[in-house]
C-alpha cells in the first residue's frame, strides 16, 4: 500500500495517499504529534465544504476523479439512504457501471456515497473507475458469442475499439457503446454470469474497490470537465443473499448543498434519477 504523505490544502495539512492515479485518499488532518492517531471529525463540512474552500475542493475532485475521505464523523441532514437491493436471480441497476443521474442532458457534478459509523460493517464493494477505462474494459472482456450479437454488430464490426481508440471517444459515443453492451449482457447472461463478466471488467479497468470503512465518504466525479468516473455495486464473491451488511447513504453535494444566499434548484434535483436505487429525488420532501 502506498505510504502516506501530506497535502497542504484549505490552510491545513492533511494526511493523504494515492493508491491509484485517479484516487486521492484523505485520512484526516495531520496530527500535531508525530505518529499520533487521527481522531474522527466532520472535517468535510467544517473545513472542506465551507464557502471559501468548497469550489477549490470540488476542482481538486474534478481533476482527480475520486476523493476518499476517511475518519469522517458526520450526521449531516442532507444524506439519504441508498436503498438499492440485488437478488440472486437478477442484477439491480446499481450493479452495472453507471453515472448518477438520469439519461437527460444534465447530471450531478459529483455523487458522494458514504458508509456511516454503525454497528454493522459493509462487505459489498463499490467499484469506481474512469468512464473511458470502463468502456474499454467492457469491450475487451466481451465474450465472442456476445460480441457476435446482431445488436452489437453496427457498433463493433470494422471499428477500432483498442484502448487508445476508446480513450479518444466522445462521451456520447461512449454512452451509446456502453449502453448496447450492457443491454446485451443483461439479455444473454444469467445473474452470476453477468456478475463474473463485470468482475473481469473491474480488473481490466483497474477499478478502485477497496472494502468500505466505517466513517468513509467517496466523492465521485460524475459529470465534469475533468476525470469523469463511473461506479457500481460490486459483489466480489458469489451473491448468495441473506448476509447482514452495513448501509450506505448518498447525496449530490454540488447541487444539494447550496452556498449561502442560494436556493435549492428543486426542478433540477427532481430530474436526477438515481440508477443506484431506482428512485428519484422528491422535490416535495427533499428526500428519496
């Protein structure tokens, strides 16, 4: 595991590490005493999302792809439960790589997924990887019999779909190719066959799917001018069901945490549909 270093940001020193080029892990504020343990606190709201540091912090996340905040003790009211469930017989929408937000032209800038402090730990992983890398891996992992499916022929036949070529695709072209591959996988493979396929995609895309820690938030660059990511609920073993797991919460921090003097754009929020749990933000209650 990469050794910790420090980051000077927001007028503080932070203990950080970079396990992958697109991941910045913030362990917490650097203790004044060498070797001292980091005490959990709500440094995300108390420091990083304060008005003077919010946009610089978001720009850091834009440029990175995924910012992981550990030792984060927060009960902020804007979080809401992630309610998605998977069965042994079928995959939920959240198990396919996706952006958060509906298929419309506007998506949330970030999605923050959080594992609160709770009695039960969480064993189900959340895989996160750059969008281009995900689609390139989906092409590479596609079995020959699926690649020969009629629905995929116009997109695959005679096309240069090497990693370099996919890296140069527009997001519109990526969405079209990825959508058709996902639909084909859903139709042609059973649940565990599809899960095995996406486990291979995780590996080929060099996804980040470290086990969740209690008190951890993952801020995923969801739709931006920087390193746009995708994520999915990732069962790394056979999904047998019936296993107790800690729950996750989520929010769209750029849109759901207005700056002082700003009001929530309820119409925009209502248009964001969460593929993770199949529900939409309800403007009348402010919650799913």
